[in-house]
């Protein structure tokens, strides 16, 4: 395991499969993640992403059971925006009457930029 981590560390670029709020995202450095809104975060806040199921490069891959030990890597993401999604129209109608109800719905999102993916030296 130590030999594999050191081989992975010698590679140039890494990717990771990160679980955020129960959803997996496969990311590399400088990727942008668009996900459901996280209310507690402000613009410019930094997150440490610790729930990683897979960490790898072109030649080597480490898979977790279910997660990889967080001492083997360091992944950070920064909040860059809180955009609103597109507007959805929800129409409810009852048959054979003139009853119609139209409501509108807009999903809220959080955008994260993966600022660093590093493999620890063992």
C-alpha cells in the first residue's frame, strides 16, 4: 500500500471521486462542481473534502472500502458562487372544472472550484 501511494505521488495529474452530501463527483484540479445549495457556506469559504471513494492518475488507482483514509491525501474546494437554476413552471389542473393552479420553482445551487488535490508523502 505504501509503495502504491508513493507511485501515485510520482504521477503528474490526479483525479478523485468525492462524495458531497451523498452524491459522488469525479473531479480533477481546477474543476467546477455545481451542486445543491449548502446554506452554511459563504462566498470564498474553503472546504476540505474528506469522503473520497477513489483516488488515481492515468496509471494507478486507489479504491476505498468505502472511503480512503484521509491521511493519504488533501483535497480542498472553494465556494465561488451561489447561482439560481432555471425557472420551472408547475401546472396543476382538475378535470372538467375551470380549476387551474400555476406555480413557479427555481432550484438553488452552490458552485465549488477544486483548488488542490495532493497525495501525501509516506
